[in-house]
C-alpha cells in the first residue's frame, strides 16, 4: 500500500485548497473553502476507494485523486476546445465539479464513509483495505456530494449538478437518463462538462490503478528502478529531518 509522508500530505492539501482559491471566486469560494478547512484532518487522510486495486485506497488517497482529476479536467477541456467544442460551460463550473465529484465519500460529520476493514484475511486476500460504514444511510456518492454542498449553503449550477451526478458515466445505470438522450436532439446534454469530468476521472483512476499494479501490488515494488543519485532526489525522496520526523509522528499519532 502506498504511504504518503507528512510533507506529501501537506503539499497535496495545499494544492487542493489552491484550486478553490484560484478558480472559485467570491462568497461561494469562501464558503467552499471554509467547508473543507473546517474538516481538514478527515479530508487529508481519506482514501479514494476501499479496495487496493480500484484506485488510491490509502490514507491521503482521496485528495491525491481529486487533485489529479482537477488537473486532468483542465487538460481534457483544452483538448475539447482544440476540436472546436463550444463547451457551453465555464472553467469555474468544470473545476468546481472536479473538486467535488467524489465529495460524498466524506460521509457526514458524524460518520466517515470508509472505515478500516477489521478483517486481516479480506485485506490480504481481496485487497479490501476499507469497508463501507453501515452507520450511514444508504445513498449514492454523487447524491451525497450534492447533499453536502447544498446543506452547507454552497450553491451549485445546473451544469455542476449534472456533472457531479453523472461523473461515473455509463458505469452507473441511473446515468442513462442523462447520457443517452432521447428521441429529440434537444434532449441531449446541453454542455460538454459531464463528458470532460468523466473522462478526467476515468483517466485518473486508470493511472492510479497502474501505479498500484506496477509499484505496490503484493505489498512490494514490482518495478526495478535504478537508484536515484543525490542530485536527482526530490524533497519528497530525501530522508526526513529529525524535526520533520517528529511532525510526522505527531500527525499520525492517533491513527
């Protein structure tokens, strides 16, 4: 299982909050930022899925996944523009949707969506690192995402609503209503946003699966990489200083 350092967790969180600062202006941006910052600790340590071979099923995996989806959404948006799509949405709407597409995996303020799987057998043999928290009411992740936003006074546009609702594409049967259109051209989606965010999410999840497959499967690295020289080492590669190690221990002491 991938393990993030305290420095990596902090850098990922700063990147995440930075997208709100840059792309979500005004009162709505302030409300969204406050919502996340009031719950920083939970969000920083959340996994993005419960099974290791799905994607990012490790502490900090959620924020890392969302950041990748935001970056990919911006890149996919440019690709659609290159092929002359009118988009029919704003950059703010695309980024807002990408930031919040998996928000429902937070659960609620009383109960986390994912909890550690107590079964060592299932963890080792089926990769089920986390399990669904049965204390939560049964609700699809996109619906819970929208509920969390609206119940905290964060307005969403029609485009954002549909984008969050359908970000899993045709993997979710309930999305057929939106994505398959109807017998009349006017029943098709009026924006490319849902396709852009879905493609970004699909790509991010695939890349994260490949990372697990190539580097963390069976609990050991699968690739044999040449050791980096001291000049090639990034800050995240270098050994933690004594001060950083203490901060890391303090951060993880309750987990």
